[in-house]
C-alpha cells in the first residue's frame, strides 16, 4: 500500500467489510511505538452533534414544542 502525496491510503475492501467501515464512518488512529492502529471512533455521531450545535438558536418561527409536534403529526 502506498501513501499518496496528500497522506491518503485506500483501506482494502476486505478490511473495510470485516470492520464494518462504511462511507463516512469516523475512524481514529492509535499510535503505539512504531505501530499505528486504525479503529472506529468511539463517538461516531460527532458530525450530527456539530450540526445540531451549529443550528441551535437559528429558528425563525416562534412555535412551542407542542405546536411543532402537533404540526408534524398532522393534528389541527
């Protein structure tokens, strides 16, 4: 396996399949001495949390939670 000039490497399909590494899966590297290990990140929903934090407080419609829930349920 060769590292590209951008520091990228392709994870072989059999390795991705065995580890369940789907597209957009968060991974992390653990370095112990001269060995690096690749593993799934412990918190795989970081992207979702970051998105929620970015959107927090940006609503332009003043509705209560009960009003929003009634609207999504089709209640009048």
